[in-house]
């Protein structure tokens, strides 16, 4: 765990890094009375130093409950924003402010305003992977672990807009057997998996089970024997008697899978090309070094207007109430 952290690292832009980065981060944590929350897609060193690792819903709940004065969010911008929406008085730090999300970016507020206007009387259910502006325009937020459960609680006659992920939306439509008006956004990572290569892997590893995140396209989902959020995929691998899995989601999760089920074999689902594009380029902008600098300099900090925060808080609270 400490091998990379113990190596002396330098960041010429920001000054010299301490020799033991893990120890320095622990000491800054005490100084700031901070909690480090990390998503499963973060690099292994960050996962190892985090106080809490989780999927989007678990992280939102952890942010809601924390007594710390500062939240260091090792994830992407919309996740840190969610923590700020729930904790206006806390310092919320994101190691790299450029850690965005293709899905959140696919739904700009102006275009979404027009989309809503074109569908009057629709309730807006938005996936948490969206900006605070979009949350503020929504009625209920959901994550990949509670989207089906939330839509099922809405009366059948109520028309619904589901934004911004068309793949998760289509999956929810299938599971709930309802018609949803879908915003056509998607995740660059989950749309990169190759159906052909997954089929080839299934032939090469006949004992392996394919598991997938619902942000994947239906051509990939149809080969999966289990579909769920990152936390659900992790739990499934732990509890299943199967020993080999083809994992169609960001491979950062495999660090925890391997830790919790060391006797099992996890094969990352391959992307279309021979690239590393199954790794989220936004999540991977955060590094242990940037996490250290963020804590040391108390920046970059997440801020937002109180109007937007309050408007975004209401649908967040509805989600938390509906997913108890
Ligand atoms: P979950 O954390 O809900 O599994 O979503 C995965 C994801 O893409 C986060 O950006
Ligand atoms: Fe966004 Fe996809 Fe990266 Fe998640 S994995 S942060 S949805 S781009």
C-alpha cells in the first residue's frame, strides 16, 4: 500500500513534496479535521488512504452524515458539488478542479431548460451525474443504485423526463416497464466497451460471468448476468460462488474487488480500441500528490450560489428520503 507513497515525489509547479506522502496526508487530515471520501474509480493509492470508499449514493450519504469540518472529495466535480449542496458550512476540496464528467457535460442548463419546456407536466428525475444547475431544475435525483426504486415510487400516470444518461434511462425503462422521456447523454467510459471483445472473452473464459454497470450500452448489458452500481457489482462478486468475472465498468473498482475477494480473478472488459479509454480520464486526474496539495493549500474549493444550492438540495433530499 505504501510503496508508491513512500517514493519521493516532486511537483515542480507547487514545490517539494514530503518524503512520506501518506503520513503527510494523515497529519493534514488531523489539522483540518477532514474526512477523505473516495469513489471506487480513483487510483489505488487514493482508495487506500481514504476514510470512506463508495459509489455515488454511498458517498452522498457519507457526506450527509460526516461531522468533519472539511471534506476532501476524491472523485469528480459533480460529486464534490453534491457534498457541498449537503454541507454549505464545510470546506469541500476537490484535488483537481478539471475532474469533470462527460455525462454531466452532455446536459448544459440552457438546452435542458428548453427540453423541459418542450415536455410540460413531466416530473424530472435526474441522475446524480449532472451539474448543480441541472439538479436545481430537477424534482428528484437518483443514482445508479436507486434509479429503478425511485421511478417505481412515482405514480404510473405521471410522465417523467429522465436525464442525462440515456443508457441508464433505457435500463430503468426496461426494469420498470414504463416509458420515460430520455435526455440523450452518455458516459465516455461506459460507451467504450466492445461487445465483440466481451463475447470473445466469454469464449476464452467459459467459467467467467460478465457483470456490467447500467451506464453501458444495451449491446453490452445483454451479455451481463448481473447489472448494478459499482457498490452492487462489488457485493455481487464477493457473494457469488463464481471465481472469474469480466467486469464492464471503470477498472478502478477491481482494486477493491481483488482486496475483498483475493481468491477470484477479475478481467477488465476491453474497450473498442487498444487504448486505456476504459479508465475515466476525469477521475484519473486526481492523484495522491494533488490530494496532498489541496489539503495543504485548502484549495481548489467547491463553491456555489446559495440560490442554486437550495434549489439543488430539495431533489437531493427527496432522493435520500426515497432510498432509505
Ligand atoms: P456509481 O457510483 O453510482 O456506480 O456510478 C458510477 C459512475 O460513473 C460515477 O461517475
Ligand atoms: Fe462521468 Fe463516466 Fe467518468 Fe463516471 S465514469 S465520472 S459517468 S465520465
